C-alpha cells in the first residue's frame, strides 16, 4: 500500500503503536494491582521506541535530501525519553511530571509520522 | 520499439562531454535520429531541440543534472519536431518549465525529475507523446501541464508538492492518465478544464485541497482512482487504537504466562 511505501513511515507507525501502549501501561502503573506486569509492558514498549528513534535519526541523516525536522524530532524524542529516565532513576521528586512527558512523547511520535509522510 | 542497444547500432551515438562539452553542442551537431548519451555531471544550459533525436543520460536523473542557464527559458525545449526522446535527467532552475514540448508529437519523456521550476513538464499543442516515470514535484505552479494537447499517455509519474495543480489538462482531449501519484499539491490534484474524452485510471490523488476536478468538459472516464484527502488524519487514530489493543493483548498474554 502506498501509504507505507517508505521505511520511515512504517517505523513511525510502529512508534505510535508502541508509545500508546507504553503510555497506557504507564498510567495503569500508578494504580495497578499487578504492577510488575504493567511495568514490563511499559518498559518493553518504551525501550523499543528508543531504538526506533535512533534508527529514524540515522535514516534521516543518511537521506540524500536531509530534512532538518526529520533529524531533530527523533533526537528531541530521545532527549525527552532520557530526561524521563533520569527523573525516574535519580530525581523522584519530579515524578509527577513523567505522565506529561509520556504525553509529549506521543505528540512527538505523531509529528514524526507527519514529517515522514511520503508525497 | 527497438531496444536501446539496437538503436545505438543503427544510428550514430554522440557522447557528452567526450565528443561535445555541452548537450546543446551535441544537439546542434547531431544528425536525424542520432542518440546523445550524457555522462553524469552538472550541466548549466538550456537545451533547445528542433530535430528528432534521443537524449539519454548514462546514470539516471540523480547523477545527471541540467540547470537552466537562462532561467526565463525551459531547461529542455522541444519545438516543432516529432519523435524526440528525453530520458533520465534532472531538469531544474527554470522559471518557465523543466521540460517543454511545443507543437511536438510522438515523443517520449521518461524517467526524468523536473523539480523546482516554474512548471514541471509542459505539453503545448503536442499529441501522442508518452510521459512516463517522471517526477514533476516541488514546482512553483503545475507539475504536469497539457494545453491543447491530445492523445498523450501519462503513466507512473509523480506530480506532488506543487504550488498549484498537480496535473492540469486545459483544452486537451483523449489523453490517458494511468497510475500517477498526485499528492500534496496546494490546489487541485488533477484538474481537467475544457477537456473531454480523457481517461483517468488507477491514479493516487491524495492530500490535495481538491482531488480530481472536472470543469467545462465532458465524457471523461474515471476508473479506480483514489482521492483520499484525510488519510493521514485517520491513520494516527487507527494506530493509536491498535496501540490500545496491543496493550490489552500484551496484558492478557503476560497474565497468562505469570498466572497473576
């Protein structure tokens, strides 16, 4: 199908799916009875999106016509992700902001999707 | 139609820049039905063709770029001549058009990229030409523009991200548009104005202000064209829904595995 005619749009689509899955499990983590399962889903899907951000950045850089937005957006997503990890691991007093960061990551994935739409 | 190798044996071949430094010099010195092979490189010139010849790039449009030396003129202009072949070039930098066929018939314009011009490809008073596999993208006005041109075949072209219409047929009839991608143009995807008896088949006309517009023309045939304007608004919603389903499935699977 033409809509999925480039690797970037396929990866961006997978990214949206993973980010939504991770976001919901993240929200469920707060009040989950089986926190370990929610945590597993949250981390597994979340870490996969990191790989996608990195691959998308490399694809954007290796393109013959470099689109600055296509390079910067995955890097921004990566930065937000790392800050989120840093808060969770080191600065728990900022923990109340991580759900907002999860929402930001979904927004970034939507932008990555739109940037990579084949014309 | 004879294959390229057979053609090269029958008619003489001129190689640019080995035999002539510029494409225009080669065109001037070519005999009827000669073939000009252009090696990779960036050429700054306007090529005017007034005799039936074939101009073919050796390595394709990504390696053979012709930029307009005089921006007010087309990069390639074919005037009052039949059976011209232009294949495998990037034509750019003209305020008028990358490739312009004027009163020329039975030509073949294939596998070119006509980008960042006033218009991508223009056919004026030209009939029975084949325009196939070209990219006419990112132009200031139209991607592909046919005026008073009949019985042409436009197949597998891309006419996207132009600042007016993707493909515009004006007073042109009996043309066949098949399997073209006409996306993300500022105004109409395909506009047929005062044009009749054209056939539009299997074209993808997505994300334009208007998809296919027919005005003051009759008896045009539209078969299996897709004109989705909002596909990329719907798609993320579908993906988000798949994300929710994915969460439910993963949760069920893990609960089953860990017996929680």
